[in-house]
């Protein structure tokens, strides 16, 4: 019996082997390769390349384009994340409320999730047509006398940014609802019943029961949304001219990286330096989220556990 | 027993993971035929597939595997760059005018100097071979020559200028000043309901084609006076209301071609002229001359003139990857597609019908064919076939005018010596600053600053004054 127990451990390794091998080849190797590339002037169109030290990074900070891209990305992400998590929480509370008893929750949930199934390319094309100079939005506003004459919506900084924020919110809030609802339904109903017996209000129940028990779920949404947000690409890329126009206002980190890659010579060395900085920035921000939202009561006793947990998350 | 089952299961998982990649990678490409030499050709339209099938007809032992990757948002260029120097690289690649120079200036294309004798024989237009040449080595040839022109509405010309004759209309817009005067007359006589052009972007190419210096000289950015002139004229067109503010390739721009353009208040608007090159007639103007609901059709109401400035726009070149295992066959394909006089004649005169292609390859898609009218790169072929267009469908579209003859006059004088691999990125970076300036959001100084900032992203070594 003893010997089979040890052998079983080997089977464990065998079972995780597909993931580990896949991760090493497609996950870890590209990270290190990107790091190595970021110190070179490698281009796709010229075969030789040289080690240039930190020159790529210096260049990123020499002009204002990288800082602009970082600011744009954070702005667009925060503006879409706050309403996203807010609406997700509100709707989830309504849907799971024992008092409201909303019917056909599944149908609503599916409807909210639908935009997420659309191809970003189709969504971008749809909004591009709607807001074009000869498009329906202009026709509506001019004929309703809201606008004196047609305008170039997608050449306006505020409107274009607002559209990206809205599309990101619209495409992703359904996803957040599903996760938040899963979290809320996993909270034992007996806690709420006990609270109701004690005469707690809906607000009190939300603050004292739902929020604390939902924290792990919220951290998960926060971090995955952050990682996704820092890599935001398809909608801002396709909505205007594939350069983050107007005036670079929707040029995100990844669009900047793509522009460097897609430039005439294909500067993948310079593009990698953007990727490396975005990676570092995202890691620091994710660790910051864990730190701020940590469970303060049991923090001391679980110091060791948390270290392991952080190690795992950072590697992803 | 359980041990073996577990072992088997885990091995199966690993095996399925490893094979999954290869299975998916092979699926989209057609299975190459047995006992045939496979030639991989990549392009961004299905156009060259017609020639690929014709090539298979002449070379039964060759299987051309044709892969089309669209370039709507740069997918083709991205895919091609990623495949360079890897085993996935194709044998023959199609290169659009916007990025052909990037490849001609780089290390990946084979020297096609052997084919120059055929080009001399076919009298390929000099600018076509100039574009394919870098440091004296020719790496790409084209089957098209693409001189530009101005297409105008005959009925509107008759109404505003009393003539629809191409010679007289050309005299009216013979230079830039006259072109601007003409725009003013169009606006005045139509009470602002007809625009001279759909978008000021329409005449960007002609201005840029008439620069004196390329964008980059000795690693330094050059702003040619013609670029400043373009921005000045574009601003005037916007402020005076000579342009419809449509964007090229967008709905409003196409709507102007068939008189279905309606402004936001619901007033009908018309567009007097379009700057389009050779391919613009069969591929852009003619297919869009009838509105979607069939209510309006402008066919037969168009004329074509050289316009205020000579220029060329677009075109597709073919190159061979230097590391292709089928180098000779790939070269032969390029020779056939771009320099073979019989093929070019067939291409331009509509011999390659769907039935013709289906006889070679029964699985050919129903829309695969080449309609007559594409302007080819060989002067010999052009001179042979030019008269055959006197009473073609395209001539009927132009009220009897033979556009092919007009292009045959314009093509030898086209100059593409200014073209470099950086042009496309530099010019695309200029578009948004120009739009911002035209909208009055920023002043001209800010326009240049915004453009130079954007250029620093893509040209790390460029000296920007």
C-alpha cells in the first residue's frame, strides 16, 4: 500500500504534464523571449540585430507617446470598470434577492451576456457606421435639432473615448454579472435568514454579509479585468484608423506596441520593450489590489499561505 | 490494472494536445494533390488566383496552393511579417503598392534579374520596374500599371460648364489653380448642393506624387512644399464647402458615386468628380454606379480626364521568397503572371471567364473570374489591345470614351522614383492630424507636432527636424 501511495504522486505529475509543457512553451518561453528581445534592435525586415542595452526603454520615455498610451489605457479601463462592477453588483443583488423574486433571471442574464459573444471587429464596424459623418446618429441629432449640423464624432477626443468606454462596458458587464451572481448564490441563505430575523435592513445585509463573503470573487474580477484592460486592443484599434486616433486619445498600450511591430521595418525589439513595461506595470497593480483587499483579520495567521498564493498569481 | 489505465489516459491527453496543433494548422488549406509540385502563393485579394488557375492549366504537374488573407486592418501584412524567415513562408507573395517597397528594400526577396529580358521584350512601363528595384537589384514585377485620372459626371459638367467633352473639361482643370476655380463654380452653380470631390483625401495622392523629394533623405524627415500645398488646399476645400467630408472607402463616399448621397438633414447632394486610377473604374466606380435600392444609376454619365496633376495609385507586385524551395518554379509563376504577353492579354481582355477557369479546376468558386478592362504593365500588350476597348462595356460606362487609350497616353510618363518603404506609415500618420486641423480642433503648428510625435513611434532612428 505504501509504495502505491508514492507512485500515485507520479501520476499526478503525469496528469499536469500537458498543462505544464504547454505553459512552458507557450507561456513562459515567450515572456523570457520578449524580455530578451527588448534589449535588442531586432526588426523583422533586416536579418541582423544588435544588443542595445536599455536604449529601447530610454526611447519610450524620451517622447510622450508611451506615457500617453499608459494614461489612455488606465483612463479607459477605470472609466469602464467602475460602472461595470457597480452595475454588476446592483443587478446581481436584485436577481438574487429573496425579497424581490425576479422572474426569468436566466433570460435576463443571457441577454446581458449577449454583447460579449459578438466579434469585436463586428462591434467596432457597427459603431463606426452608426457614428460616421453620413451615419444614422448624425441624421437623428440634426433632424431633432440637437445638433446644428452633422459632425465628425469619431474625430472628437471626448466622444471617441466615451464610445470606447461604453463599448467595453457594454461587452463585459454581462460577464461580471454572471461571476458576481455565482459568488452571491454561494453565500448560505441561512445567514440572510438569520439577519432578517434580527431585523437587519437590505443595506446592512449587503454591507455585513454580502460584501465580506464576496471579496475573493471581487478580487478575481478586479485582477482579471485589470489584466484584460491593460491589454485592451481590438475595439480601440478597429474603431478609428488602427492608430488610436483622434489625436492618439484611444491609443492603448497594445496599440502602441502593435504600431512599433507593424511599422515599415517591424521593430519587434522596440515593441517588446513596451510589452515588458506593461507586464511589470500590470504585475505591480495586481499585487497592489491583493494587498489593499487582503483579509486584514486573519492576515497574521495566513502570512505564509498568502505568499504562496501571490507566487502563483504573479506567474500567470 | 488501474495504473495502466491512468498511464494510458495521461499519455492520450498529451498526445491529443500535441496533435491538436498540427490538425488545426492544416485544416484551412486545401489538401495538395499527389505527385505535383506545390507552389504556395499568398495574396490579399482573390484576383491572382485567376492567374494561378490559368498557370495550373499550362503546367499540369504544378499545384498552386492559393491563400488569401485580407488586408482591411493590416492582417495580410502582419501575417506576412510573422512568416518571414520561417518554414511557413510561402513561395510567391503579392505586394500592394503601400508596402511593396518595404519588401524590395529588405533581405527576404529573391533577385529576379533573370526575368528582366522578358520585361524588356514586353516593354514593361519603367515605373513598374523602378518600384520593384532597390540598389540596382530587381525583386518584384507587376501585372498592372496604375496611372491615375479624374472621373467626372458628364451631366453636371454640361450643366455648370456648358460642355461634357473630355478635352474641354481637361482644359478647365489643367492645373491646380484652375481646379480650385472649377470647384468654386461647381459650388456656386449648384447652390452648394454639388461638391467638387467626395473627400479632400481624394487628391492627396496626386499632391504627394508630385513632390520633389522623398519623405526621408539621409535619415532625416523632409516636408516637401507640395505637402504643405496639399494641406492648404484641403483646408480651403473644407472651409469653402467644396468637399462632401465623406471618408474614402466609406458609405458616404460610395453614395456620391450613384447620387444617393443625403446629408444629415435629408437634402440630396451630388459629387462632381472622383480621383481614381486605372483599377478604380472596373473595381470601384462601375460596381458602385447603381444605388443599392436601384433608384439611381449613373452609368454612362461619366467621363475621364488626366486631371490637374499626373499621379499613380496602387497596383500589385509579385515577389519570390529567396528561401523558397521551389525558386525556379516560383520565378516562372511570376514571369507568367506579370511578363507573359499572352497571359496579360487574356487578363485584360476578359478571356479568363469562370467557365474558362472551371475547365481547368472544376472546384473553382463561382465568382472567380477576371472581367475585361484592367490596365496591364506591358506597353506591347496595351498597344495591341487598346482598340478593342472602343466599344466595350467600360467604354459604354464612360459614354463611349475609351479610358484604356487615355491611360495608355498617361502611363509612360508616370514617375514612381520617390516611392520608399516608409511612405505608407508616414502618410497614414498624417491623416488624423490633418482631420483635426480641417475640423478646426488644432492649428497648423499643432498638426505638424502631432504628426512628428506619431512618427517617433514607428521610426526610432528617424531624425525629425
